[in-house]
C-alpha cells in the first residue's frame, strides 16, 4: 500500500509538471456578447498563446451566472476547467439567494483581470444635470423617484443601494430584464434614474439620450475621463463599487498548476494588444500582484453590508 501511495503521488506530480497537455475549457457563466463574455474571450485568446494549448470558451448561462460558476466549483482540480467570472456569480449571488450552494471560498483564485465602473444616469426629461441636483431632488420628495437596474442583486442594483445608504435617500428600485427595456423607459421619461455598466451606458450618454451624473469608482475612467466619480460629492465620498472580472479555478488546485495559470495570466495582462482590447470596452486592467484572498474577503464584506441594508434576499 505504501508503494502504491508513492506511485500515485509520483503520477500526480508528473501530471502537474506536464500541465497543460490538452485543451483548457474557460467557462463564461453568461450568454455570448456581454462584458463578461468579451473579457473571457480576450483572456482565452491570450492564455492559449501563453500555455501553448487551445483555450476554448464555453458559455454556461443561467441563474445570474450561478450555473456556470457552480459547474467550475465542482470540476476536477486539474486546471483544465476554469472560470472567467464577474463579482455577481463569484461573490454576490450567495449573499442574496439560499439556492446558491457555493461561495468564493469554493474556488482557487488565479487572478483579478479587470474592472469596469458603473454609471448613474438620468432621463433628459428630469432636468437634473449634476449630483447635487440629483440629491436635492430626491431628498425633496422622498419615495417619489425611482431608479432602474438590470435585475435584483446585480452589481448595478447594489450600486444604487449603496448610494441610497450613503446619502440617506428614499429611492425605489425597479428591476428590468436587461439594459434594453431600461434604456427605453429612460428615453421616454417613464423612469427617472438608472444604473448602467459604463460600456453599456456610454453610447446613450454620448448621443445625448441620457445624462451621466457620475461613475461609481473613485477614480475617473480612461474610457470617459469627462465623467466625474460620484465620490467627488461629500455625500457619496465612500462610493466605490464596480463590475470586476477574475480568473478562478476549482478548489484544491495543485500549486504547480495554479502557478502556471497565474504566470500565463500575468503575461497575458502585460500584452499591449490585450490591454487595448479591454480598455476599448471601458475596462481598467487590474494592478499586478493583488492579494486575491484579501480582495475577495473585502469585496464580499462590502456587498454584505449593502444586501443587509437593502434587505435583498431571495
């Protein structure tokens, strides 16, 4: 038995050292075309070049990203199935839904890839053009105004609730089935305010169909340097929330395999072609050497406070 155990350990070590020797599946937990999918395909393309094997994107949509994320959390820890996920499926879903049985702890973090701010907008019919005017209008008529997002428990919803909590606002959340119907209602003035991912909101802002009030990250975005952070207003000085994207692997991934994936990701993120592709979509490349364990703990704690404040629970 001892010899058998030694043999099995040697075989496993050899497999780790030979990794990768076949295609890698990169799961994106949403349908094709969205910001997570675009980021995932950019990552897959570069990882394939760095690892020397095909990296194939598999879109596994459903349940706000939970189905795809859960698939990876239960996959074999061999490095051949990884997740390019956003904060919703990695950190938020578990906080709002008892049906989600995994958490961020059920993954091996490989690295943070990029983040993208959200943007608070208003209908041109509202007459509001600044954050001060927004705060004054909402406080003057508590409960009369509403804001829309792409769904309950999304980063966009949490951003709206964070603003409400910090500024002491009474503003009703209206969940939409995606950005398109929210945009239609903003154009027509059927809803007063909305939260978009910056890349989704910019075309409507640039065309003058909606008015940008501010982005939700503390720093200005290179994609829209003219839009000031909401945090520049003292009433929202702690406003800092975004959509972020991370490469995650199943739990108990051998360190040798994790190290190869981290090296390939770091090299990918240093490529000018890769950086430009993501920056053109409104994303900011993550700084190198982020402590992913601390990052995930801090982000989850931040979301938990918002979820508790807004009483979001399914």
